[in-house]
């Protein structure tokens, strides 16, 4: 297994195999990539572009994909996945980012959710395609990823939302169709509580079974602007990591706003000696050895 940080600033916490920097998260702001951190780019979830081009927002029978639309679980504004100017601009942007970092990890590569997108352009494209609605959406998503693959000469990792069953119907995502273009997949499993690790362990097993490329999962440690009383406890994250690790996944990333919050997490993990002892019978010594390696970093 490999272990990474997943951070909003270009700063590396010690004690990890690699680092993923959010050069363009879904809020849409952009920061320059750095040569020794992978770059994370959200494509269609993009608040800045949605604000500048409100007519590019994805449409559906349940309303547009503004983050205020409670019909969907949208945390940000999502653009129409066939908007040609945005697609072209993002292709150039992703190519540029890939040249200035070791590789690109993509998020938000897909349609906003079920029923999207019903804008006039999408309706026309769909009808012209002669395909079923779902197959047309899959083709749009897959073809765009193929174009990105041509531009990115180094590592390309595709981010997925944690729905192993309905991603095709909801987002136009076909895991097998995307696999040839991906060096790996990253399933984001963000939550402010991991009180019931059983569910997350089940999701890890499901994705490991389904995906035909290495599977990373990303866990939530501390997000921008979070109240420290409302983030997952270190104990939850330790237990979760061990239980995810024993499913055979290939790596875990830990999301934090800042590298200093990763360091605080490492300190807390090292302090939980008794819990780490107790988890030795759980069947994932690799994660426990990784945590133990932090003893010399925070000591
Ligand atoms: Zn559309």
C-alpha cells in the first residue's frame, strides 16, 4: 500500500509516500502546481466558472446544478459536461498542470447527477448520437477522458464518488470504459464522522472488486474552515484505515486543509498506543506499521 496527503496548500507533511495538492478544487480557485506534488483538478464542479458563465450550469428536470438545489447532494456548482468552451479550456489547463507536476488526479469528470444534463445542446447531441440516454452520457464522459489521456504524459488518476452501483445511471461513469485511460482510481470517501467503519469497509471491498486498476481511497481529516470539534476523531480514522487496508485496496490519502493539520493528526495517532495495539488482530499490519513509522517524525 501507498499513503499520501491530500492538501489545499503546496506544503508536504513528512512521513508519506506522496502528496496530492489541490491546484483547482471544486470552489474553482486556481493555484500554481508544484514539481514534487501531484496536482488535483476538479473539472465540471467549478464555482468560479459557474459564477462567470451562469448559462453553462448543468440542467435537469429537477432544476439546475447550483449547490443550492436541494434535490441533489451538490456541494458545489456543476457545469454541463458537454460545454465546449469549458472542455477546451480545461484540456489546455490540465495539460499545462501535468507538465509542471508529476501527474494529475482528476475529480468531477462526470455529469452532475441523475437526470443531467438536459440543456438544448445536450438534447441535440443525444438525439444525433442515436444512442440510449445512458449510453450517450457514458460516451461523452469516456471520450473526454480519452482526450485528457492524450494530453497527460505522466500519471493520470481518475477520481470517483463513492457509489459502486449507480455511477453509470447517475453520472455517466462506466468503470470498465474508463479503466484503460487511468493509471489508478481514487474513491473519495469524505465524511465528518467515521463512527461506523463497517460501511466504509464495505465500499472499499466493492470498489476493489469492481475496478480494473489500482484503487486509492481518500479519507477526511480536517477541511478548510472546519470546527475542530466537528471533524472525525483520530481514533475513528485509525480504525477506519486498518479496516479499509485489510480489504486489499492499494493506498489511502488523508485530506486536510494544511500540512500542519496532517502533523497534528500524526501526533494524535502516535499517542493512541493502546488502540493501535488492540487493532493488531484486525488483519492489516501494514497500516499499523505505517502509523508506527510516524513515531520518529513527531517524537
Ligand atoms: Zn448540457
